[in-house]
C-alpha cells in the first residue's frame, strides 16, 4: 500500500480523530464531504462569522478539516499582508461589511434561543418521525429493486440530516463558545467553566435513567436474567419498556460515525449488561455548589453577565447532545441496516459471499450492485485497504501553516465571532495545540480509579471484553456511547478535548475520565491495571496485565 500524506486542498489541514474514525467507508466520506461544508457554510453566514465554512477532506481514510477563509480561500497565504491592509479589507469588502452587521444583530438578538425552542417544539419530533418511518420498513418483505430504492432513500435522508446536524452545531456551540470566550478575562479556568455545564444535558443522561427504571423492575423479581430475551420475558411491563427503549435507540449507531459501526439493536448482550448495571447520576447539588464558588471568583461587576452566559450555555448543551443521536447516528444506523440487507441480496444472487461487503460501496454504485458491479474482488480489496488505513498513524497537520489575522484587525463584532469559533475548535480537540502527550490529558471529574484497562482500536472490540467497572480505552466516542457506558468505571481517550463528546458523556454520567491522552492506545496494554486520576488528568500503568 503506497501511503502519501498530501493535503486534500490548499491551506493548512488538521487531523480530527474525535469525530470520524480512521479508515472511513467510501459512503460516509461522501456524506461528510457534502454535508459538513454545506451545513457550516450556512450557519457561518447566518451568524456572521468571518469565515466561509469548515472544509473537510479525507487522506488515506483519515479525516482532516480546515477553516476556510472568506477571501481567496484557495490561495493559502503563508504570511499575512500588512496590518493596515487587513484592517481596510475587513471594513470595506462587501461580504465582510455584511457579516459585521449580521454578527452585531446576532449578539443582540441571540438567535440560538429561537432555534433551541424550535428543536424542542417540533423540529426534533419531525426528524424522529422520518427516522421511524424508514425504520418501520420490513426489509425482508421488499423485492430486490425495492431494497435498492430503500438504500437510496436512507442515503438521501442521512445526507440531509447530516447537513442539518452541522448547521445546528452553530446554534448549540455558539452560546457555549461565547460563554468560554467572554469568561476568559474573569480568571476562571476553561475546564472549571465547562464543569458547570454538568447536568444540563438530559438527552445524555436519559438513556441511563430509562435503563435504571427497567433494572429496578428486574431487581424486584429476584431474578438474574442471562439474556435480553429472558429479561423481557420477566413481565409484560419490562418487555414493553425494553421495546420502547429499542424503538427509539435500537437503530442508533453507538460506536462510531460510520456504517461499519454497530447499532445498539445488533448487540442485545450489551443492552442486557447496560440494564443490569444502570444507575442514575444526580449531581444537582454538587454542580450548584461549583457554580456558586465559580461565581464568587468572577468580578462583582461581571457576575450578572456570567449568570446569563452560563444560563444560555446550559440551555444549548441539551440541543448539542440531542442533535448527534437524532440527526447523525440514527439516520446513519438506518443506512447501515439497509446496506446489510442489500448485502444479503448480493449474497443470494451470488455477487459476493459476505453481506458486509455492501458497506464498501460508493454512493453511485448502489443501483448496479445487484448486477455484480463492482465485483466481489474489488469490494474485498477496498475492505482490506480500509483495514490497513485504520492502522496508519496520520500526521497531525498537512500543508503549510496559514497565519491567522490578529483579532484587532477585525471590526469588533467579527472579532468576537472569530474568537468564539476558534474557542470551540480548540476545546473540541480539533486543534493540535490543545492535545497533550503520553498519558496526560484533560481530566473530567475529581475521582481516582484503579481498575483493569480494556484497550481496543475499535469500540466494538472493546465492548466485546468490557466488564462492569473496567476502564474503557478508545480513540474517541460518539454521543451515543451514553447508551452503553453505564458499565464502565472510567474512560480514557486518545483524542478529543474538554468539549468533545467523550468529555460531555463522562460529565453527564459521572464517570471519571482523561480525555486526549495521546498515548492511550499505544502505551496502555490491554488488561493492564491503571490508575486514572481525573483531578490531575493523568493515567499511570501500575501492572501490565
């Protein structure tokens, strides 16, 4: 395999392992490269950000991104023009002038308030209805041609919802970015500010609460079921509750943002273990105490502003973590299930001998696949290449660095928006300068846990061996991990930052974590005993297996 690391376009690109897994499938590469720039371009324009979009590209199956400037985006500059010229352009260029006006309106009108309201009053329900309509299709009853058409519908639905997903992120991350950006002058550390958002995301904690209710009913029977079917057979009420849970979450991809991930419904063993270990984490009093202490450290004249910024950031948190499972992981899970059905039809026709080869298809190949194109050999070669790509160590950046204009060259409104965007990118773990080395990262919580580490390059493999109380060690997590993480005693990720999905899940579920410890996968042997010190943000290997 000839591996060359060339930038996917002009400019400076940073690898992002916290969102897309390495060795991404062709179909997901297509969805992301269509949906993400489109959604981000729309929201940047609506909010007045002095940027065109977030460009994305895949190199050897690795996901890279780049903030695309408004002017001359395809002629990446290696040095900045004179400051006076930058000031003139940012004030006289028509699009900069328009965005500066929009940014001012945004800061005054705070449009995320309306978007968050709309999400809870119809938008989410409409997306769920569309998801359930596709989910309700009896795939086995379809003809071969109908299966192909169904895959096409799932692909289009996924692309539309992923664009919405990224558009919504401007409205859920905007208030959080502003909260962190404006609070930086008050002497309160970002990690401390983010800890004040704990408990603001019921969508993250809701699955654990539902499973805890089921566990309570199971415990009341005095029985320890050995399978999910056995558990469902304990009573009609338990069966109904499990059915309701799986109706809303069974087709959700819980392990990764790709169709080679696994939906929860495909792992009844994990559903069983999650039920039997489910607990409710209530940190209301602890968070209230932390908020009071942090507020006391804010200058008196800024406390009212701090209160408002915190209120809006907490309101945005629930949208942020409801957004992913609803608009991204559920539609993508539906596409996976449709592709696997198509794969079974390919096997029946003698086109392939493994239904999972359908996951290697490109978007424009769906209609020809039942006629044997591409060939089984071609699909197997793609699968082998992707597996090799998953093992590659990708460079942190590609392309010559692009110096960012100093904030003081921008008009005030644009400078604030630019600062907010950069703050979000950094704290999501998408910027190289926030990443730690070795076994040090961002600590979530204040507990110290000593336990067995379960390390895997794929989350599916980790869950095959994870037992209650083990520390899960993975590259990163998606929001849907909250469906199964009740069994983990701790989390260590190699990628991500304090605003990443892994960090949010750990905070909401009360699981000690170290996020962004770059050596987690390579330096922690699977089965080793480790000490996870969340307060210090460190991991120590104390016994090798």
